[in-house]
């Protein structure tokens, strides 16, 4: 049951109504049951898996919290168990293929059975949450909760599928559900939900029609340079609208219950540098990587720039691998690692010469470079094979040919999507200004007239462009 389906939206409205009608002492139990039921709607086979992760975290966490002499050992055990589960369920086929290509036998019945097991949805996200919790517990940043609280933390339906990746200290206190109902919860939730539905159904799904056709292995090689760039830009916009739309739906659903989830996007294609792109794109993943991978590595190699750069490349390759079990994802992450190393090298060279006057066009160069480089990196991310990615990149950069084969509707829609991305920061500022002037829940013309009209128009667009079975891209990760 996807976030952008009519049955889900109807059940969400019912769940929010029941939640606020219940006495506060029953709300946690209700949300646990609703969350498990939602996860089970994706298939009963793996309903137990978040429970297993919660159990591992609870057992090892109690040992850490009890003051055991081997806190680090128990933390490593819990983290290792979570990573083993992730590797087994997500990367077994990928690893089997690598072993087979190296000449190791992989055709046994046991291996064939292992690689045929389905992929548990959301495992990449709640595994990272489990790792962060154990590290924070060992460092004394969080306390040991009750088992039911831990289960709710991992099962909480608004963010179990594809994030945002939350820290226990920012979500668990809210899961006591002691707040009183406020009308602003409804307005803030519906704002996000309606805009998320429009982002997904209107923009992401429509762009996906042409992008899927262009990147399909059944499609002959793209003959024209303009089409190659159009496809790359099209997917860059599709995945942004798709994942940002999902995030808005997740944040909106949580807001209906009075819960605030962290932001995940802040107009990433307006980034001025490669590091700023990652401060705006999938922000909760970026801070997880920063706090639990990069900062420890940076502390270890602070005095050795070359080791630091190599480590940064390795971390970003792992970020790519986290997204999917394929070499295209690894290449995507490695490319972003190269961009970050290049910019860090530039900053180091600039700081090493205090009297050096920076090139006046440097800010403009880095802004253009960041946008173009991020777009190029999306090609291997989306392509089904490295050969397909190489063919598209070749026509973009080397086999330059004029002409186009896509119809004008695609180019007009692509131009409109680019324009929306361009004005999005201005549009968000204007909406915030209107809301501040009107008041969060006052009976102003904005809340009584304009908001309902915007909701009705957004829901109409959602229904007109509803494909019924269109999955979110990040639900595959």
C-alpha cells in the first residue's frame, strides 16, 4: 500500500481521526498496531524483521546501558548483526555475482535459494537507525528505552519505508504521544501531503514515462547529444520530485499525529558547491554518514590529506552501494566522492595561500560545476548496466550530434519542471510569509479560502495523474 494510493490516504485520514479521539494512554498501542499492519500490507513474509532488529538492539543495548566492562564489544556485536542482516537480504545476489565472475562456484542449490529470497522493504533505513542508536547509547547520548518503545521506533509507519533516517533522541520522546490536538497539525500535515502527491504523480511519474523509455535496454542507443542531456536532466528531476514527494508524504503523515520528522531536502539543485549539494540532498543520510563514518575517519587521518581523500572516496562509494546492489550505484557514489575531493583540494590550496586573491568567477564556476556534475552522475545511477550508462555518457560528451527524437511534449514538460525547480525557493518563502501573516490556524482568508482551494486543486491533479501502481524510486533501496 503506497503513500500515493487512494486506499492509503483514506486509511491515513481514519487513523489520524481515531488517534486523536483515543485517550493518550492508548495512542502508543494504536500506533504500534497501525504501523505493523501498514508494514504487513507490503507482504507478511518480513513483518518479523524489524522486530528482530529491535530485539538485537534491545539485548545488546541493555548490556551497554548496564555498565558492562565491554561496552564497545557489545556495540560492535549489535552493529555487526544489523549489518549481516542487511548484507544477506540486500547484497547476497550482488556478492554471488562477484564470486561467480572471479571463478568461484555459485550455482549450488543453497546459494540459488538464498539469492531468490525477496527484498525486505525499508531494511536499509531501519538498519542505519539501529546502528546510530547503538553508537549513541555507547557514547551516553541516549538512554535505554522499554522494548515496546524500541519496536515503535523501528516500525513507525510514516518513515519505515524510505526514511527520513531519524535519531532515537529526536523521535522517541515524541512517541509518548502526550500532546493535545492543535488545528495546525492538520494544516501542516495536509500542506506536505498534498504537495507530495503533486510532486510524485504529476512531475515524477510523467517524467518517468520518457526517462524509462530512454534508459530501457530495449531502446536503441540515444543518437543525439541534446536527447542524452535531456534524459539525464529528466531523471535528475524525476528522482528529486519522487523522493522529495515521498518525504513530504512521510513528514505530513507524522505531522497529522503531532510528530515532527527531520527535513530531508532543501532545493539541492540550488547548491553552490559539491559539499552544499549533500547538505541539501537526502539530508538525514548525509548527516548519518558525516557523524558515523566521515567524522571518525577524519579524526583518524586529520594530518594525512591523501589518506583522508582516499577515505572520502571509499565512504562515498559505500553511500552509492547503500542505495543499491550494483556497480552503477557504486560509480555514482564514487563520482560524488571525486567531486568532494576536488572541492576540498581547492579549498586546501586556497587556505594555504592567505594572500591569494580568489578568482572572481570561482563561485559561478562551482555552482555550474555542481549542477552539471550531479546531473552527469545520475546517468550510471539510473542505467540498468554500465554499458548503457557509457553509451549515454558517450553521446553527451564525445559523439556529439545535433537533432532530437523525443516529441515536443517531453521538452515542454521538462522545461516546466526546470522552471519549477528554479522558482521553488522563492515559492516556499512566499508561502511561509503568507502563513505567518495569516497565523498557523486562525480563521483567516488564507486558511478558510485559499488553503482549501489549493488542497482541492492538488488532489484533483493527483487523481488525474494517478497511475495506481507507480512505486517510489527509493522504496527499491
